[in-house]
């Protein structure tokens, strides 16, 4: 409790050192100026050392499975090494061979819990590496194909075919894979990962017509509740635009314009939304307050400021996903009732439902104390330079200079707006939606404004 109080006091001190004002319901709220506090983990020297450690961790000899077999004793070793691999993306034959060998376990039965956890992470990182450079990671691709054809585990098969589809398979090949899965798993409709993966294949062959965004923006999920919208492009390397409606159903404005904050919803691994550590799913989340970041132990992952709590429909711990109905949601029809009529049968807007049914949770809106140069694959996404990927959450900008001092951060702005519009214990809904666009650039506030006013 004392740690929470101290963090709250520090946050408000930052807010009061402001150079701009946010107006919500007639209340003036300060936005943060630059922090004068130095964070040791954010200095240039600390960051250079951390990056060097990750690169050294991924030496070719570290991937020797005869020396480090996948067993219970080596679980921590492989999880640390796979995380370093995800950060640095080494383009080495030894990495391809090692991860391919781990992926061969998808066809084995009676794996221990530790082996299963190592295999799951290898599937996640293997997807990331394969999508980053399919030619370099041919061995990983071949093991994905072996998994599709021979594994009896529906989850591994779904992950494998999802990676292969993202890798650029043509329509005929996708159709063959779909038929093979339906033949091998007659109950595929009852498995969230298989069901959503096959629906994704179908949507590639039969592209959806996106319902009007205006219907979503003008719809009230529940009277007296906040509604935050995160409007994205299908390419999650492009920044999403966030806007907010208060409890009276009015859009929050700043200096006469829609209040907005850019967020990144790109997963480090590039996995589909139904899988753990995958992209932030589209759809509805319950928004219930914030959780403090009380110390610097998790600074690199979450930054300095509090995290906004989000819940998927089936996630334990939610107070009331449906209005005035405590606990989790009851089924798909109840979820669909939260959407405007034109959106209820749009499968993409059901992603958070199916992700929750598959067991995903712990989504947050948070900053990041990592340097934007820490993750190798950030260099492939220049449109979102400055923002860091997550493993499913929504990432806000948080930048530090070489001395470790905060230069820019959007989490205080988000927390201030939510508190002003919804009170100290704010609650409501967050809606993530993708809008296709040929230019694949971030949607503009002017474009959103015109949709609202039509």
C-alpha cells in the first residue's frame, strides 16, 4: 500500500509539472513535462551493456542440443536463450537447426510440462524468425509442415498452419491445408485456435466488407460507461489512433480537437491474435482501472507509469464484463449484443472473444523503458519508430535520453484522460478495430472526425 501511495504521489507531481492542459467536462488537467529523475536502467551505458549481453547470449555454440537437451533441468536455459533470440533475431544456420529440432517435439507424446513450455516458446519465436526471413529459416518451415501433417495436438497444428499462411502460401495450398485439418480434426469447430485459424484462411479467400466505422463510434455499449477506441491498420507495424468517449457519450476533446494518443499493437512474435503472445486481438475488452508500477524491477517491460487494466470476456478477475452482470461473459450471443447490429457478425470483431476463450488474458495499456533500438525487428517498422512491440498488450510511447531522464511519455496523458472522464476508479470498454487502407498509413484524426460527423 505504501508503494502504491508513493507511486501515486510521484505520478501527480509529474502531472503538475505541465506545459499543456487537457479539458474534460470543464476540468483542467495538467500533462507531464520532462522528468528530472534519472533512471539507471535507461542510461546509454546500461542499455549498451544490456544489448551486448543479449547478443553474446546468442552465440552459435549456445544452440547445441546435444549439450543442452530440452528437458526439465534445462527449461530456464532455453527460455532465456529463446527470449534473447527473439530480441536479436540472429541470422544463423545453427539457430534454424536448433529451433527446428525443438519443433520436432510437436509430434511426440507424453512431454513433460517443462518440455511443453519450452516447445510453446520455440513455436512463438520460430514463427517470428520464419516470418522475418523465410529463406533463412527453411528448417523451421519444414517442421511447421511436419507438425501440420503429423502432430496430434490441435494447438501446435493451429500455430504451425497460421505461421505458414502468414508466410505467403497461395490460395490452392491454403485450401489443401484447411481440408487436411478438417479431416484430421473432425471436432475443429470446438477448438478456438483451430476454428479461428481456419476462419482466417477463409477470409483471405473471401475478403470481408468492413462495416461502417461510424456505426461503431456512435454506438453506446452501456450507458454511463467510458468507451475508448483503438483504430488500427491490418499492418500492425503502423501506429493505431486512440480516441475516448466519456460517461455521457461525448468524445473527449483537447483544444477543440478529438483527444488522441498513438498506440502500437504489434506483437514481437507476429503471431495471430488467438495465440498467447500474439497480436492484440480486435474486439471489445472490459476496462477496469489501473495497476501501479511501484518500482524499477519491471521498468524495462512497462516503463515508469501505471498500467491500464483490460479483460477479455472469459478472463478470471473481471468485475463485470457485461453491464450490471458480475463476472465473465456467458457466450457469443451476449458478446455480440455489445456491438452495433452491422458489426455483430463481423468475425474480426470477435477476436477478443475467441482469444479469451482460448485462455488469453492480462492485456494492458502500458509504456516501455526499453530503448527503441533494443529489439532488432523494430528497424523493419520505421512508421512506428519510438514505440516498442509487446507480447500482446498495447504499447504507449515512452522515451529517455542518454542520461536516463524521461523525455516524452503518453501514459500520463492516457491516465489523466481516463480519470477525468471516468473518475479515480474508472471503468468502461476498450474497442480495437482494423480499417483496411491501400496506403497503409495511420488513420488521421481528421478522417475519424469526418466519419463521426457524417
